[in-house]
C-alpha cells in the first residue's frame, strides 16, 4: 500500500506538471511539459551524448564519496572515543564545517587545476563533514554499561584482542546507525558538489550538460539533467541502504 501511495503521488505530480505547462498557466518555453522533457531525454539518449555524461558524474561521485566517507568515519571514531583527539581536532573540523564547500570551488581549482582531482577533492571535502560529525556523535554515545560489560568479558585476553574487541565488536557496531545516517547525508552532498564542480572547467558530466544546455537555451535538456541527478542520487541512497541492511539486518529496526 505504501508503494502504491508513492506511485500515485509521482503520477499526480507529473500530471499536474503537464496540465500547468500545456494549459498556458505557466510559460511552456520556461517550464516545458513532461512530454517535451521526455522527448529531449530520448533525443539525448539516441545521440549517444547522455550515457558518457552519466558515467563521468557517477565516477566522480563514487570516488569522492568513498574517500570522504572513509576519512570521515575514521576521524569520527577517533574524536568520538579519544578525548585528546577530540579536544585537538574537533574545533578545527567544526571551523571548516561551517564553511560552504561551494564557495571553495575557485580555490580548489586554483590548487588542483580543472582536472579530475579538483572535482573529486571538492566532493570528498564536502562529504567528510556530515560523515565525521555523525560518526563522532555515535562513537561518543556508546553506553557506558556496554563498555564495562565488554571490559569484563575480555579482562583475561591479550592486549591486542582487547583493542580489537572494543573497537570492532562494540564501538563500530554501536555507532553504525549514526555512520549510516552520515553517509546518507554525504550522498546528497556529493551530488550537489558534482554538479557545482562540473559547472567550472569540465568537458563532461551531467553538470556540464546542464551548463551547455543553458547556453543554448535548451530548458528541456536542463530539466533532463536535473531530473537525472535527482534519480541517480535517490538510487544511490536506496542501494546504499539496501546493502547496509543486507549485511547488518538489525539496522532494519533502527
């Protein structure tokens, strides 16, 4: 029933969009109807232009997301459980977290040029902060009784196993709901940043397609690019959630 409501809401939105554009209530040149957008999508697909742009954007998103998430999780666990690291690093990270990543694009291009490195770095930089802060909160809120119980259970084990059990068996699993939430936020941020980074100095990607379509006043192509970015972002989030729940079934109840 929930899926039916979702499908009906999407169909209703598209129908309303079609009516508004076709009836002249809004200017169809500025807000083309879904039928025209669909034709533009088919035109881009048949010309072979669309798929390379999608592949370029997804490569940048996935690499930047992987780097930003990995570093964010690592530092979040460290600052969440080690007080000296928290006092030393958290003020710096919080200072940078308040900066809008989009505003750093000109500086990043100056440092890295207009190649792939600049785009991947900008995505990874923006993804790092929501992943770090969520992981930090999760790691710092592991219940004290869990820590005491774990310490009692491994009291007679070797030092190496104690460290392994504390982090791998307790802290990381306890922080996993927060880590998942941070990465899901990071996915949305990654698609924002890939669009912005491709507006400046790119020769491929969905953001580049939107920018070129804007210059040619092809609003239908612009909407195709915007819709595709939204769909790709939603699919990435959906697949990530499915994979995490596949390997960690108890997240279904979180």
